[in-house]
């Protein structure tokens, strides 16, 4: 007998036929074998239903066609990189949870909807569970693990999570490492600064003394909302077993915030965001020398350094764009030797003209700063970090992602301009 097949692109795909021999008059079934009743009663005259064989053939063909289509789809999927991004992410998240969340754990019960006191969970369980709940949009678990719901609808990050993020920020942001970070209990906070000090002079014995006074300024810190978006699928790793996932999650949150904080520290306009260094220069709060075309890079840096009063110079730090650092690094003496050799000692920070420096690429390339920023610039923390979740944000909706928006309220301003100087108009 001939086997049935489907021809696709010149290739025969054979179809298995059940009981084909019996259908063609082969061996009969045993007498005691059960016989299935016909689907339809026989037509008059004892003939079989006219379409019975056709239906059976159609079912076999459909089944084999489905199998072939699935095989083709699997082949295409494999060539395109396997399963979809979303499935990969879900698998990674599940793998993460298996590491930090045994099936019989308190966290597992909480994520399953059971009421659990979050204080019974460890720090790692809270951090991992909170992130997992955000990714899977498990809002009841997010709320249970958070400290309540904020006025703008965001969920406050658990204390342990917030503490770890702040600790990470202190290491990776420039502003938090060089400025004076202060807590704020209100939206605004005023600080008194001395604009001019008292006059001191010599006088003859018995002569009348002139009066003198201290003039105060009152710079203000105003808190503004800072938001940074993290797409959950972009931050998961290839293998959760090989890294510390808790630290990875913390770092991803912190990196988003750090970028925005440093940008505000450098060039914040003071309207809807903190006041940055460049804005303070434009307002005359920060002064300093302009570039001298007759001097080398290092000569100009030394002029900048000594424009700062001695009392601030001993704790000063230089902030500059990395392209300016490249210009310094390429400077050569008359013999063609490089002038500057960066200090590579692990126990001492690298220095320029005797002062430690930081690369801050958010600064414009035509300005370099030096100052005792603990004196000169205040950074205020007004509100603890919270998160808002969305799957309707444009990119998230198109790519099946969950957008996790990190929100905080911070302030920044120059409080004492004399403690900071700027080298301006660098060509």
C-alpha cells in the first residue's frame, strides 16, 4: 500500500495511518476485541458513511501538518536566538527566587498572598522579594514589603533596601562623595553664610574705635523630585547563580539615581532641579580666573589652585571633564617627555598640581573647578526613595517590560561661594 504524505518545498513528509492494514483488508481483529460503534448509522443498503474515510484522513493530515508547522517554527525560533526575551527574563527571575526564596519560606508565603509580618524576613529576602514583586507586578506583595504608600502613589522602598542604595550612592556619585550631605525635614531649608566678615585694625591707645559688622547671606535649599527609570528586563543577568543578585539589584537602582544626581550637581538650573556649579558661576556666586593662552595646562591649573584661599585649599579637590584630563595627560616638556605621571599607588588618590581630582563628565569642557566642597556645596536629602511601577509606559508596553521608576526628593545649592573657584573659558 502507498503511504500518505504531504509535499513541502520538494520534501515528502509521511503521515502515520492507524490500522492501515485493516483498512486495506488485512488481518481481522480478534473475535473478543471490542468494536467501536459507528459514528453515524449506516446508510440504506448497508454501505459505510460516504465521508467516514475522508474525515479520518483529514484528521491525520491536520495532525501531521500541525507537527510540521511546529517543527518549522521551532527551527526559526532557534535561528533567531531561541525563546523570547520575556520568557528568558521570567526564567531568570524564577531562578533568582529559588536561590533566595525556598518553597517553604516566609517570603514564598507572602508572595503567594498570605499575610506575613515582613519583619520576620532577612535583609536579602526583603530586597530580593521586593524586586521580584516589582518585576512580576505583584502589587499586594510590593505593598506588604514596603513601608506604606506615598502621596503620589509610589511604594516606599524597604528600609534595608533604601539603606543599601544610599550606601552604594556614596561610593559611585561625585556629589555625595565631595559635597556636604544634609537631611531635610521640610521642602526648603535656609542656611546663613558670611558674605563679609568683621574688620580688624590697629588703633592708638585711648583712640575711638570704629564700628564694624558681619554681613550674612541666606542661601536656600529647595527639594525637587528626582526620577530615574529602570526597565527590569535590561538589568537581569545571564546566570543568577554566579553573582550576588542582591548587590546587583542595588547597584542597578543606584546607578540610575547617580547619573541624575551628578548631572544636577554639575549643571542643574535651580528651576525644578538643584542649582549646579555652572549655574552658580553664571550667577556670580562662584568666581575664578579665566584661561591664560600664554600659559600651559599645568600653569593654568596652578593659577586656579592659588586663586583659592589657603583655608580651603588644604582640603580642596579638583573636578574636571575627562577630555580635559586627556589634554593634561598629553602635555610634554621641551624634551618630548610627558609632564604628568598619574599616581598609581592604591593607598593614595591620584592628584593634579598636588590636589586630588575627580572626573565629572557632566561638567562642560570649558570649565574646571577646585574647592572645599564640604564647605561650599550642600546636598539635601528630603524624602526616602520610593518606586512607581508601570507596564503602560511606551517602551515597556512595546517590549513586554515592567518599568520601575525610582523617585526621591533632593536639593542642592552653593552655600559658600568663596570655598569654590572655577577656571573658565578653556579653549
